[in-house]
C-alpha cells in the first residue's frame, strides 16, 4: 500500500530475508569473514549465534548466493525439535538420499556413500543447521559423529551451526568437549549501532527507488533505534508500520513523533506490552524519546489505532 503512495518499486521492509537488501554492517562483515575462513578449512564446525531477528538467516542467504553450487552440495535443516536419529535422517535426505527407513547401520553406510559420491563429483558437502539451541545433547553428539566421516584423510562433511545466544552455554558443557574441539570459527552477531540503524534504513529504502520521499528526520532514525535496539527484524517491522501510517496521512516527512507513536501502538497490538516497554533491559537501545513535539507536523495524538483505520478504510471501499 505505502509502496504505491511513495512510488517504491517494492516493499523495503519485508520480513522475509532477501539478499537484495543485505546491509554490510560491521558485525555482518565480520561474520562473513569468519564464515569464509571456516569454509576454507573444509572440515569441522562453524558457529554463528545472534538474537532473534539479528540477521542470521539473511547472512546465510548471502553466503549461499556467493557459493558455487557446482562445487558445493548444501543441506539445510531448520526444524530442530527432533531426536538425534531424526536429525540424521533429515541430513541424509538433504544430501539427496531417498531410502530413510533402513537400520541405523545401513543409513550410516548410505550416508557415507552419498558424501563420497558428492566428493567424486567435485562437490564439498555443507550441512547448515538452524535453531541449534533447540537440539538435545544427543543430537549434537550425532552431528559430531557425522563430522568424523573421512575419505583418504579428508573430511567429507562440514557443518554450520546457527542459533540463539543460549547455545553458547550449551556448547560450554563438558559433554560437548569433543564437538567444541572441532569448532574452527565462531561469531556472535550483535545489534546494529545507532548510526548503522540509520544507514540500514536508508539502504533498504534506496534499494526500492527511494529518492527522499518521504524525508526522514534525524529524530525519526534515532527513535527507530531506541525502540528496536538495533535488531534488523524489529527495525523492518516498525519501519513498515511507520510508512503505512505516513501513507495514510499523505505525509512527506517521517518525524520522531510518528515513530514513537507507531512503536507504542505496535507494542500494544502485537506484543501486549505496555507503552515504553519495547527497549527495557537493553542498554544498547538508548533512551526512548520521552515526549512528542507539538505542532501541525505531528498529527499523532489523538488518532484512531492504525489497524482500526485500515479496517475502516477497507470497509468503506467494499461494494454495497
């Protein structure tokens, strides 16, 4: 809706990862460097952790877009609320095996044969496991055992583990000492800084043809960072909602007050949180704006909630 109002070529703040919008922040650049180094080793484990919405999936999509699929066979597992045996079967299926109901011994032989087949075809096998913090210790041990498969002194499988911060203390468990010794590269993806948040917003807008309409006040960028803590998914959600409000108001300027009011409304609509609770406990988020400037440029108060206004608009356009 707001894409048309502002003459964008697409939605700049969609939640689905799209590598066209990849923003190379300092953290994302360092993460790419760690991934590149790890992949160059051709064995063991690479680990990337980060808060929910920090951009881990976007990072992997970016990495995969740069890999030569003639030299890599990639299997991805996103559903990790599974047992060790089921995780093994998912990995086996991901690399192209189709017989998954045999005994464990037969499946292991089949897995080795599949990996060797890829090696003979000139492809390295990369297993990507997301939401790894949900795995049991037994499932993680299963992954470690698979990393032992070699051929002629070369590892046949490399594994990339993606997860939330709580995976870090799991990995420190004495029960995972052998897996920990096989970690070649590890990185924690943090939030964007205040300056990076602004650059991230401008980058996504420019990707869809933004040329300054609507103009964003400095206070608007600051408010976005304050209410999202610099987490990209939260930024996308808030900015999409702000632009929708701006389109409904035919606003040519996005003000700090518009961002603050929309963030408060979003917190109540989606999170059930009280006003002002969006950044509690995150020292990196900075202080949230305490008031809204007065004047005609901030048509925020009083106003009907945005979702209700949309419902009313669509109802008024419905045929009698």
